């Protein structure tokens, strides 16, 4: 079954530093991949999605992710962290043949230090 | 344009009771899915409804059931509540079709079983 693995349940960065959140997927065919953000006590908001149109995907709030087939990775980055980026981030994949269903990773909590 | 709306936002139930959660999809969306997010975990797919029928189901017991109405709104019912059912229940909506369609989430319903 297709799945995603997020490396690091907690990541801490200083304000202004690079943000790198890691996600690896398991799939024998090119998958559809997503990054969602969840602020405390809120639902999920889509940051960006990969649907095979371009390997570098730009999302909201200055985030971007690069699809690397050779590494089966879809890591999320942001050049300069802001205090408002503190949240939990989820990588997700749509399993082949399962339409609009998402399989989520365990999540990574991002802490931004001032 | 209202997004995905869910009710109630919080509720407390006793073991053995039954609960109904409600969801109105984003305007124009015809597919509704439900997810369970336990504390500290990623959301887990419960089931998906399209054209008033359950189309996909995750690994959840029959105590979890649902319904979709002609106006595309949906209900999630959980019978014989267990302590382990305490979680955030998220409703998601999308357009039926390609797996790359954007999936929008509501703010969720927090269920506490005591």
C-alpha cells in the first residue's frame, strides 16, 4: 500500500532560518503528493500539491517542495522561517486508483524560535 | 464562498452512547470524506461518499456509519462509543474525478468520550 514517511516528529528553527521538512513516499508509480498545515485547534489547510505537472511546486506562504523520483522524496522548504509558520505539517499521498482519498504521514511539528 | 463547515465543534459523550456529526461541503463539491485524527497522529481515512453512496472505506469497524444527502451534505454516526473514539473528526470535500483534485477540510469536530 502506498504511504508516506515524515522524518522527524519535531523540528526547531530560528526565525529567519531555512525550514526543511522531510517526506518520503512509497509508490511504484508516480503518485499525487500533498503538504497540509494544521494550526493549533484548527483543520487542515493545503499548502501545495504535486500532480506531475512540474517537479518544483510552489505553494502558499512562501513554501515550496521538490518531487525527486530517484530519492522518492517530496521535502517541504521555506527560505526564511517566520514565527507564524509554527504549526504541524502533514505530508499526504493519494493511493493509485483510490480517487480523492488521502493517506497522511504522522506529521512534523515545526517550532520557530525568536 | 463558505468552505467546509462542520457541527458541532466540541462535544462530550459517555461510553456506549451514540453520536452524529454533520458536514456541509464547499460550494460546488459533490464528494465528502471523513477522517479521524487522534491526538498526536495524522488523520486516518474513515470513508467517502459520492452520489449518496459509500464509495470507499478505511479500516474502521461497522460502528462507524455515514450518510450523504441530496444536497451533498453528510453525517458521520458512531455507535457504542469507546474511550478510543475520542479524537478530532475532520470532514473533507472535493469534486469527484481525478486524484489530483484539491481536497478541502473543515475545522473539525472534537469528540471526547468519558
